[in-house]
C-alpha cells in the first residue's frame, strides 16, 4: 500500500474500492511494528483499531460514515480516552486508566476516526526534544540519532514515519509546531479556547491547547472543524461559531505579510534556516503579496516570561499527583509526609521536578510580585504588540525553530539551551493566537526546516487557506 498524504487521497481509494479501512489499519500496524525502534507509540490498540475499521467500512457501505471515516489517528499521552491508559509519559501515573473520554477525542470518535494507539511525549508535556519521557526518547525517522522535537514528539514521528495518517497533540509553547518542523510535517495550534481542554491533562492551563499533526493543511482544517466549538464541560472554551474550515481553503489573491526582523537577525539562528525563510518570503513577494519587515521589541522577554508563567501554573496543576488516590505510590513511605515527598521525588522526572520548583519559587510570597506579577505584565505587552501587528498585516511569518533537529543528548544537560529552542514559538502562545508550522525545505544534511505563520485570534480559516497556498508554493516539502 502506498503512503497517503491526506484523507482526500484515502477517501478516493475507499470510494474506488481499491482499499478498505481494515486494510489501512493493517498497513499502519505493520509500519508501527517495523519502526518500533523510533519509540513513537507507548501502546498500540491493534484489536480495537481493527474493530473500529470494520465498523467504519460497514458505515461507508451504508452511506452513513462520518467526516473522518478512513482517518487513522494516534493520540498523544495527555488526552483522556475512557478505559485506556493515560500517563503523560510519567512514572507517577503508572497503572492509571482514564475514567472518561475528553471532548475533542469524543468528537473525533463520533465522526468515525479510527484510533490506533497512545503516543510518547515529554513528561507532562515539558520539553522540546522528547527526551524527558519516562519511556525514553522518541527518535527522528530521518535520522534515529536525532530528536523528534517536543513535547508532541511521538505524535510527530508517527505521522512522519507513516505510522498513522494524523496525530492529535497538545501545544503549550510550541509543542505541536516545533516537532512538526523537526519532522517535516504540518503542525497546527488554534486560538486559545477554540478547542475544549476537557480531557487534556493540564500543564499550564492558560496556555495549553489541543493541536494537530498532519501531512496536509486540508487534514488540519478538517480535524479543527470536528474538534472546535462550545463545550459544557469547559467554561473557558469559546462560543464563537465554528466555520466549515475544510471548505474555506481558497486563499485571497493578495495578502499583507509581516516578518519579524529581529527573528532573522538572531545570532543563534541557523544560517540555513535563515536562508530558507528569506527564500520563502521572496516566493511570496514574487506572487504579488506585500511582504515587509516589522519590529517586535519584546523578543528577548518572550522566553523568560513564558517559563515564569508556565512553571507557576505547573506547580499548581501538578500538586494533585501525590500518590494518595491513583498512580504510583512510593513503597518505602512511612507516614503521610514521607508518602508525599518520596512519591513525588521518585515519580516525577528531573525536568518536571525542576519546573515545579521554579513555579513554587516564583509564586512564593517574597517573589510573587518580582517575578509572577511582572511576567503577567510582560505577557500583556507581548499580546498587545502582537495584536497591533496583526491589525496591520494579515499574517506574521517567522522561522519555527532556531535550529533543525539536534542529536539526542546534545542539550539534555543544558537547560537554558533547551528552553531557548522555544524562542520563536512561544509568542503565539503568550498572545493566545493561532499558529502553524509548514515544511520549508531541508538543510544540507537533509533535516527538515519549518516556516511558522501567525494570524489574528479566531482567523483560522484565513490562516489555513494561506498556509495551503504556502505549502503548494514551497514544494517539494514533505519527505
């Protein structure tokens, strides 16, 4: 069976009778087994996927199949699916199974998506390389000695290596877009509140957003169309109407595009990524779009403010994991205090412990105003400036990452280098706006480069239409 790049291609063959959902599932299961060294999946639901495929085949024959019939999907290990293991790739949730199905996951099921397994990620979605997982690093399919990116690394590699057609991940500060760039696929984060977070294990609640990893913009649009919308279980979700994103992918003839000058002049930016970004901008300029440099004076404050705020929220959110009611419990505890201390010390990995400690510190009485309050003010300035630029321009374009996929172990001991890997992605997260990473060629070693596009809040239909134009303009892009 050949590799499919979109659900449209799958549906064409299903309609022609040249394949079935059951055959698709068997194809992906074979690929998962063959590529198990990549460590993308923590658990494969083989029999369940086969049963779902048979049911969808029957619906297709009866003409009652949903929008996602034929789409084989993997779920990042932070998304609740009833009676299935849910661990956030952490030791502290050993043995835990979800008691309910999250809203986004339920909506996918209702439209006949076929779930094939649970995907590896950085522990509690904290990381930019998928090296913090309790289950070991995910390996890049193009070079297994290199990282996949994080935190949705398993989800990205599964799509990259043709282990499923699409993956559902989460994006707090770039956790969908950065691995998508490292793996040469499409990573999309919608506006904050566009998709319900009910059933998503919380890392930083004012940042977390469910996102998609696909091989086409069309699939990203369709998945958003299915998952978005109001939800009685999430009071923070938007009640804005949900457009038919998959039917609104025709771009306008001309756009106003801004690119952040400081991003392309950063000393840490890989020269080949800079050249690829400039080349993409020239292609767009040649198509008749207005392409202009803009100034963004807060670039140096993005990463510090992001990590102050997210670690503070993580400190609060992760306090519930204490070994009392579920998950791992330290076997050598002697009293309640030692139960808490030993369980959390043994159950959480070093990076999660580091972020909890940082968050507890910035929330402490003596430092709350000096750090947390100040970071909130900076976040407001970043949002206001970003919104101002997006009133002047339809889109902002910048690199997704400062480097291509680095080797496993390169920055594992350099926490600052790991945090700075998010420098170009956290702006959209702080501002709460939609952003997408699309493939933009490769470097001299054949590793993918990502181009990131930002738009105004709830302007996903415009962002997706423009992104489709960009991907078609920058071909060949997908490996």
